């Protein structure tokens, strides 16, 4: 599951998935199965077929 939708990808890590989606350089936060994952750990965190991944973009306002 990716952002609430069924998705298929070849990425084996959270970092690889972020890069494949064009999110690696953007200001986003990643959650894996409901837990926040620090950006520094993305390349070391494996993803599996039954994982739930959420990328959340920061939005500022006044």
C-alpha cells in the first residue's frame, strides 16, 4: 500500500522507493506501517509486499 492505494514497485528499500517516485529531494516525511522513519535511515529500511508506506509532504501556511 502506498499512500492508501494498492501499488506495485521494484524498490527494495524506502529510499529506493522515494527516488523512484521523485520524492528523495523533496520535503517529505515517510511512514512505514504507521511509524515515522528518519530520512537518514531510508536506504537501510527494507520494504515488503505487505507494508503500508505513506509519504507526507510538509505544507506551510500563515
